[in-house]
C-alpha cells in the first residue's frame, strides 16, 4: 500500500495520543498504588539502581563480573517477588502496574515485522476516510434506525413484490456486507428509484466498514468524475494537483461508494473517467458500491459496452423498491 505522507503523519499523531493516554493511566495507577503501599517506591528505586549497576559492571569488565551480576539478579528476583506480594495483598493484582499498550503486536510503536503495523494502518484508514467520506458527515445513519415501516406492506400492483419484505432482505444483506467486509467481498449495485434509501444504506455500510479500520470514500458520480477532468486540464494548478490526489485516493481506498450514477453529464470525458475508476478498482481487487436510478437497459444505453458490462457483470445487484420516502415525509 502507498501511503500519503500527510495522512500518515496525522495517523502517527493519533497513535501518539494513544500512547500518551496509556502513559497517563500508568502514572495514575502508580500514584494510586504508592498511596496504599508506600514500600513500593523503595523497591522500585532499588531495582532502578541495580540496572545502573549492571551497566557499570558490564563496562568495567571486572574479574569477578559474573559473580556480581548473578548476585544483583538474585536480589532483583527477591525484590520483584516482594513487589508482586505487596500488590496482591493490597488487592491490585501482580500485573496492575505492568506497561499498558493498546497494540500487543507493535507495543504502540506503529511498526511490526519491518513494516507498518495493522494498528497504524487502521488509524491511517480513518484519516483517509475523514478526508474522502463526505457521506460520513451527514448525521447518525445506522442500521438500527433504518425504518422499514416507510415501505408499503402491500404487494406492488405492477411487480407483485412486497416492498417492505424486499427492503428487509436488502437491509439485512447490507448489514452482513458491512459486518463481514473484506478483500473478498463482492461489489454492489444499488438500483432503484429516487428516495428509496440507497444513500442512507450506503452511509450505514460506510460507518461500519470505516469503524472496522478500512478506508472508505464516498462521492456522487458527478463530483467524483469531475476530478479526472480537473486533473487532466488543470494539471499544473493547485486545483488540478488536489484533484489528482483525490483520484489516487478514490482508486486505492478499500471501499468506494459512487452515488447517483447517471446524474453526471453524458460526455465522452465522463465516460472515460468512469471506465478508468471502475476498471482500476476491479483490476486491483478494490471494492465498490454504485447506486443508480437507472435500470439495466438504461445503463446499457447510456454507457459504453465496456462500462456497462463491468457494472452489470461484476456487481451484485440489490433492488430498492417502494415509494419515494423523501416525498412521503413532505406529505406529497
């Protein structure tokens, strides 16, 4: 994975905050214990003094070096046993004052096995999601708040489908997708009319997936594809450079949510940009959710065969049915 230096620095800053909180908690615990077990400070002072003695002895290369080191080690063991007895007797437990770390793999350093630890990777993805996820700033969307009563419980005269039953299955599928999201998850196509909850369930998925440490990008098709035009025709400007950076993030994030496909300008540049975005993500195994009001036939007519075949052939379709919820809430 290629990291953005600015976002990685912010992620490291968040990791340092975690370390600081852990250090503060360790200091609080130590003060708490020493109030009840005053002898502890003396024991710790002796243990620290022994460490300094060991360093001096190692440097001095004294003829009786081994005997002196063994004597210090034996005394240290006695002190550590006494320390554990005091902690246990005071009701704290012998490990109450052990070092506190949030990540057992890297011990909060952010580095593991000559690379970035998964804990820092999660923090990085959160920063990337903040940068890209305008959808994440909408409000408190959650699966628990998804209201199925807004969908008719009677069969639709045209299709014979019961919207409430269909949307119950769709919402459950979205929840499973979010809870189990991984590199082997399918791409999704949210398909249905305006105001049926496509953006809302996208937000629900985004929140859960992002909370699990994956990077999530959300944008409307019109806004996302505009970046390709800016990056091409304003390459040497600040705006063009920002668009190019956004493109790299859209193409590399773990989950891209492309909303309102079909509302962008039907221009050759937009078609080229859409193909590039979708195809690059498919080639690199990155997962995408596309939402659209267009039917399969409309998608095939509007887009090139290369685009239509990828969307219709590589994406698992979830149908959204019912009445326009936004109009219902306005009483229209």
